[in-house]
C-alpha cells in the first residue's frame, strides 16, 4: 500500500508541475532584446488616437474669460465661449468645428493649443484655446493575480511611480527588478523593462505615462507554494484512502 501511495504521489507531482505559476503573463525568452528608454519614451504627455479633446475657445486673447466685472457668467458663456468634445481617430486626426480635420496625435497639450489658436485665427480675432484631454487610461498589473487596476490619467505628466502608487504599489509577490512597460506606437508595441529595485534607477520612476500604456510587474515564481496547492486535494484523498483501508483491515 505504501509503495502504491508513493507512486501515485509522484505521478500527481509530474502532472501538476505543468500547472504551476500559470498566472504569469508576458514571459520573455532568455536574451530578449528590450526596447531602450532613450529612443522610445517622451518626457511629456502626447495626444494619442482614441483620446477625447475638450477645449474652450475665447476671442481677444481670452479677455472675456477674466473680465467678469461688466458681464455676468451666463452672458459670457453664450457670447464669447465655445466648448467642444471630439475624439481623436485612429489615424491621429480630429474633426473640429469650422477648421475641419486636424492632425493632433503626437503633439503635447501646449503644442496642440498653439496649433488650434493658429488655425482658428483665420475666423476669430486673437483666439485663445484651453485644451484638456480625456479618455486616457493605463492598465497596471502590480505583481499578483486579482490586483490589476485601470488608472485614469488625470494629469498631463503622470509618472510610472504615480500609477504604481495608485495601484497599491508593487505586490509582495512582484519583482521590482522586472517592471515591464508596453507602449503602442505607430510601428507597433514597444516593450521596455525597468529595474526599480535600485536607487540608481530612480530616474525611470519619473517616466511619463501615455494613454493605453500597460505596466506589468513580473511576479516571482512560487514553485513550492504552487506544488502544495496542487497536491493538497490529492494528499487529502490519499490520507482518507489510507484511513479507510486501515479501518477495514482492523475490522478483519
């Protein structure tokens, strides 16, 4: 009986070995060439396809925006200010009132404001544009199953460290040596890996997030715990079988 139990346990171990740490995603082979920081990352937020532009348009360099003494807010809103919300299409353009199709992808918020002021100057006297960008999200996997979060980018220069903090920080199982960033660009997804375990790499914590970035903290493999979790039902069954056989033999 003992030999049979050992054989069953070994067989079960072999079959469960393939099921250990199946929750680890985005594995890279040994020697994988990650993209480098210098040639892929921007120092400020750039407008991307699928963003939503919301802008306020004022004339006369925004004079009416601050001159509230002789004109109430209702009159100001109706006579001097226009506000729109328009999506940025996959080709990087947005269709805006009056000026039509305008390419905005790849521009910073300030660059887009200057561009719109230039385009609207053909129709308005000294236009002043205030631009905000919505529908910006980053997905963060902090290193443990069930803890992934979608973080809305509320500021234009939200950093890697900030989105990790909003996700609760790196999980206990997460490996700070292997923090991967997946970024969509015109020529495909870029994969950059950071080592945030060393104070010398603090500069990487200040990398500015872009819309649709994915931050994945590689979990540490838990071989022993995984094997125990897989074998617990089998061990319980074997224990129960041995007890039943022992009781039956004692009754003979």
